[in-house]
């Protein structure tokens, strides 16, 4: 944790004054950069929609139906199956160690520290798996779906007459540059689903996984021993296992449960680089910044049945959990919505039949 180094600098007389001076300079520089920052030029929502990503759904690509419609529950998944999917690079960020695994282990500056925490993580991970300290549960579901402008209607069955819920998408509004004299598109997740007006049958996946069931018992043990280091290590491993579980299930979805990439054969490095077909955006992340859609996901998947819950602020419990959507289109990619204009805010409030104040609260980073 960074707090150790900070306290050491403040409590060491020969370092204190210089440390405070450096902090003051950093903040002054940040203020100047913010004051001189140019505003992002936004298109109108109408202009952004005219510049949407236009994908083919009838010739170059035909949506593949999943093997089942509805949900499947996966309980007590063996952590031995999940652990090989861990991406270790973010783990080191917990300890303020910057670098990519495995190269970070040989880094001339942080290599020794990185190797130490990595070895200790392996020891704890082995114990967690052997003692079955954590329980991994998940739910995966597939439904017929079609887009209506920026939104995605998710249907109960192939008749497509009953809408389970609508995902209300946000579209990029910042003015896009031209590359090779071609304007880059203003994207929205709905662009990756066939339009309802096309009469093409498309599909979407929804998922939620957790590897955090059972955390409370071990957290209390570390707390009773005043062992903050082990507590941080434990939480970091639980988070990594949750992300690994999401990666593991996504691979099963692509190759089997949905099966749109049945012949996929990627190594771990390729999985980490996301060299596969399709994406799994999660609420709260750049392409899907609205946390409130978690309520629809949790309700539809009945996640209380696997002991996953939402707080009033839409945080997931256990904390070591991941939820989101599956998109199968081969050109689906991650992007960042970034800033949106008042016209899009008002338009979404009307589509969702909610107040502008409600949206301002939950979309504040994008305003």
C-alpha cells in the first residue's frame, strides 16, 4: 500500500519538508493542466447517430443462435479450473508495482519486490484452493435481442413478442477524427446487435460470476490477528479469481454454450490480449458506464439464488464479483463513451421515463 511510504516520508525529519514541497508542486501542476485543458467538442446526438458504426448482419455475418435460450446456473466451480485464467498484471498494481507479468519479476527496479509478493500470493492461493476457502458460483443466460436505435430490446423467447428488459445505451458524442480520410464512428453497444427493422434474429448474453463467497470468515481471521498484509493479499486474490472466472466462462460461452467460435484455440497470452471474437462489457466500465443496469441483470438472472446481491449504490456483493453482457459480432470491440451532451441526457431520461436528476447522479463522470 502507498500509505506506508507516505507515512515514512512524513515521519522522517530529513524527508518531510521535501516531500510536502513535492506534493504542493504536483498539485500546482495539476491545477495548471486542468485550467489549460481544452474542452471536448461534442456533436449533437442526431449527428452522432448519423455517424454510428454500420455493421453487416445479413451478408458477411449471420448471427448464430446459442445452444439454449434462458439461463444456466453454475455452482461450486473448482478453483483449480479458474486459477490458470488469472491475469497477474493487475495484481501487482495492488502493491503499487508497475509492470506486466511475467516481465515484472525481472524488472531491475521492482523485480525483487514483485517476486516476493508473487511467491507469497502463490502460497496463499494454493492454501485457498486446498482448503476450499472460497466458493465460485455463476449464471449465464442467452436471449433473443434486437437493437432499436441506441437501445437493445431483450426478449423472453424466439417469438420476440415479450421484452424482458431494455438496455438503454449511451452513444459517443465527441467529434471523431478522420483516418485515411474516413470518419471514425460514434459507437454505442447497440451497434453490435442487428436492428429490429432488419428482421434479422440476433442474440445477446448476460452473465454474473463471483468467487467471493466465504470471504467474511477469512477476513475476520486476519482482522483478529491484525494481519493487514494477509487481508490485502486475500482480497487481491479473490478479485483476480473473479476476473479469471469471468474469463473462463466467456471461453466456454464462445466455444460451447453459445458456440459461435467453436474452433477457437488461444493460449493464455492471447486471452489476456482479448484476441477472441466478441466482447463482455460490464456495467460501470467505459463502454457501459451506467451502473443502474445491474438491477435488471440481477433481477433477470435471480442472482440471490447464488448469494449475489446489490447494494443501494449498485455495488455487487460479494465484492469479488463480475457481471455484464456477451456480444458475439466479430467486429464488436471495447470503446469509451466519454462525455455526453445535455441532449443525450434528456433523450435517455425520456426513453427510460426517469428524471434528469436521477441520470445526473449515476452518469456524473460522463457529464
